[in-house]
């Protein structure tokens, strides 16, 4: 998938989101096919089949978050993972900015898997659109689709191994 394809998919996805905006909740369901294409861009989900990504996409919700709003807060129990669809967000630990993430970034995936407290606060630095995958629905999906759980276990294990190797070379 080239850059223009990704841009087109995100544009279609956001048009769908805007069409659904204004409901009682700020979050609404996205089109699973388009959400699955967004998930394919993320390394943690890239190795899954299209059907598996669509199953995850069926659990996902989209929303617009206003600038200055915390998407997740450090120390709070994590109940979802997020994909930043547009814009940028600032990551802070103990009130100190440590990074900025852009469109396409995934954060909260460890909370999605473990339900542990957030290790950082992520705040929208401009109006952004996000994709949210709730932990409870995701866990039910993993029970029905153990192959997805195996893929994620391998992916997280590989990332941990790579991080340890990087630390060892410092």
C-alpha cells in the first residue's frame, strides 16, 4: 500500500466518521472494512489476515478529540488502545513531555492486553480523530479467535526481545 492509498483510505474513513458524528456518545462505529485497512498499517496487526483485522475492526470505535484533551491519563487503569488517525498528540510522563506522536501512531496497546495502569498521559495537541479498541470487547474476541492472541503474543515478545537487545548494546 503506497502513501496515496493510505491517505485515500484515511479520507474515506474520516468521511464515514463525520457522517456518524453527533450521536449520544462521542464514539461511534466505523466501517469495518476501512478500519481493517487502517489496522493493516500498524506493525502489531499487520501479520493478521484481512478477516482477523475485520473482526478487530468490528470492535473499534471512532471519535473526534478536541485539542488539549487528554486521550489517556498516566496512572489510570487502561481500558482501551488508540490509533491516532489524524493530527498529533503529546506524550508526558510525570508531567514532562517525552515525545510527540503523529497520525498512524498506536498507543495503549499494553493496557489493551494487560489492563494495567497507563505509563503516560497522551494529550491531543490539535483536534484529532482517534480509533478506540476497548479492552473488554477485545478480550472476548481473543477468546473466540485464539490465533489473534497467538499473533499478538509473538509480536509483543519480539518487541520485548528487540528492546532488550537495544538496551544491551548501549
